[in-house]
C-alpha cells in the first residue's frame, strides 16, 4: 500500500509563543494562508507590523508502513534511507559535527530524524517524493518521528514583510531516477587526492603530460589546496610564487580548462585575514564563530561574514584576479559556513538570505566560469554548476580512527560511495552531481573495492575526475576504464536501495542491470532471463562482499 500523508494542522512560532492554525491565520498583525492543490502545498505569510517569526511548521500523520530518505544538509552529510533510527553519533571533537550536520538550526533534533530540502517516503516499490522549492527567505526541513512528519520552514527574521514560506511539490513515483535528459560526461584531473596540500607546480606539469594517456578526453585540470599562502589569504605561496598564470596557460595549451580551489568564506588563525576581526562572523557571545576543525590547518578554523562589504570586495577582487590569470573552473569549498548562525554586518536576514549573499557574490565574480560546490548546502536550485554529493573519498574502505572520533561523514571510500548510491537520483535535477574522484591507485582498497569505486562513479554519475599520476596506476584499472567506453551513453533509469543497491538503465540497444554491494557479506541476486555479465566477473547469482556486478541484454533478447 502506498504511504499517505494526512494534514493535521500548523503552528507559527514567534519569539515568545506558538500560534496554532489550520488553513489560515489572522492574528496580531500576522496572516498565514495555505493552499492545497494536486501535488503541491503553498504557504504565504504577511506580517503587517514588526514581529520576529521563528518558523512555520506543518504537521502530517503518516499512514502506512514506510522508510524515509534522510537527505543531509550539505555535500558531506551522510544521506541514507532509514527504516529504524540509528543511534546518534558520539562526537569527541564538537566542531567536527559542523562538517556534516546542519551548522545552524534544529541541533536539538537527532541527526537521523531530519532531512533537509527534500525527502521521500517509501513503501515497497512506491515512493512519495517531497521537494521544497528553493525560495528567497526560508530553509525547509523535514522532521520524522514515528507516524508524524513535520515540515518546518525556518524563517528567523523580523517583519513587516510578505513572502512565500513554502512551495512543496509532492510526486508519487514507481522508481527513483535522475533527470530524464541527456547529460554529457565530464572528465578532469584534480591535484588533491594524490598530492593533497603538498602539491607543487612540477606535479601539475607532470600530470599534464601523463594525462595524454587517460582513456577519455579531459575538460578540466584543477589545482587544489596547497597553492595558497594560508586559508583566507588567497595569494600564491612560495612554492607557487609567480607560477599560477604560467600553469593556467600550459593547461590551456594542452586543450583543457584550468581550475583552481578556494574556500572563500573560512580562515585559519595563521592567516593575515584572520587578523581582520571585523570581517569575522561573531557568535552570540561576541567571539569569532568556529566553522570547523582541521588539524592540517592548526585545529579550529573560523567563518567570515559574507554580508560584510569589505569581505565581499576582497573576495571579488581575488576571484577576478584568478579569472584574469586564465582560470575557468572554481572549486568553492566549505560553503556550509555560509549557513552558520551569528551576528552579521547586515541585520535581520534569514539564513537563506545570508547564504544568497555569499552565493550571489561567487556567481557574479566567476561570471561564465562554472562553480563546483563542495561542502555546500544541497539547495534545490541551480546555485552551482556542479555539486559534490558525498564526503571525501580515500584509498581506504573505512577510517576507523575518524569514526572513533564521531565523524560520521568521514574521509573514506565506503562513506563516499554510500552517498553516491543514496543521492544518485539528484544528478541533473538542479546541478551535475560530483561523486568525488576515481581512485585509480590500489592503495588500501582490495580489488573488489577498487572496481566498485570506479564502476559506481562511472555508471551512476556523469562527472569523473581523477588525481593519480597515470604511471603508477595498475593496468587493470586503466583497462576497466577503457572497457566502459561502450557505456558512455548510459544513465540509470531506476535505482533501488536496500541491503545492496540495484540499478537499471539503457546503453544503446542494450538493457543494463547492475548490483552494488558495500557490505562485507554476500547476497543472492535475481538476474532475469537473457542478461549476460559484462564489465565484471562473478559466480552464478552471488553478489560477493564489496562487489559490483553488471549485466546486459539486447532489446531483441527480451522475452515478449
């Protein structure tokens, strides 16, 4: 039986009280109106005098057995389908939670009880997909508890004002699928996942030469963290002094588009920018607002105020300088910092309005150069050209140390792949999804884990970067990439979450069926008549630990 939602009523939260309502409210200068149409709920607010509106929440009774999709707030947030709520993580370093949880609201709600911007409820093979359209003032959250769903529009600003606080689209689906449109594959290189912040100009030039051996033509060639003086001081360090312009030119001469990395709205303590205390976002106690924790950057790092005109002028000048140098792709990292609560230069802005201050600046300064958002809020809009959909990948399956610290969005292949599977259906809806890079070196991955990482990245997305120097890559991994060429036109038409992930789609005249197992145990899978294994080698109907298996059949082989 499909899941049903029965509307029970709403509540408007002011600074000092909550006011219940059903379809409408008119009280003390506050007017709220709901409209219910087929597949859509819209809500408007009219504030006729100055009052602080915290939020507007709508409550629904969930009828039927269900599991729900927990969409994390930002790129790195673990996102998964939940039937039974997992225990909350125990966090040893408090600031680590900023790397995956909503950094500014509903912190009292368990991580696994809330979804942000969109969700779905599933019963069997039936889905009820809910998507809050991106609006200028609210951020929308979905709170699940037992048979109750609360849709919360976060406002947190004062009127008088008139605006739409909710535009909720609801759609019944028989299958999850990405945007049904043609999406071109994009290949590229980035320095981060092999050189990390130790990258040198010589490394960029070496990989530029080696890239000629990559099986597919590259579009972008991106220099990541390691070129700058400090986080917040976006100037060439001693390694790269006077070299960025030269590197951009050489990249262009090779036929690629040069890219560069920035984390525009955060600073580390050793930076000169950190000394500009009036530029920093302040918490309610007047202290500089912590934005996260990274031992490579000396521990805690801090947030800039994106509404401060001098911050905006500084970042615009820096980005325009890189544009003039020739850079044509900007990886903008740690953008969740835009959503931190604090005392902003511009007063009385909702969090969504503050986020817009930062994103509008980036889009304006970058011009026609695409933005690859990372660590960024998953807004249901075209705020980014490309968007990371999971935590950083690594050449190891699990990082037990970082998990011990309570970091559930850890740097590891398993967590990265988990989000690649759970968020696969977002590809092309608003932005092109970046599942993170193809780890081509063996590292600490066993052969099945390595193949699964490559196959899942290739078959469930259209954005493929790598980092490893090709002269150290095992021949079998390069050969696997080459064997994927007949599947360049493949795009999944259905994905089924579960103990293992099942996907279907078409490539030319072939119907493709695949299974992906991220667990350390085996499963029996059902392979329909006419399907023959391609790309992979397995035994019978067994899906082994960490294994991916792919099958195909010609349309003419499908039984009528």
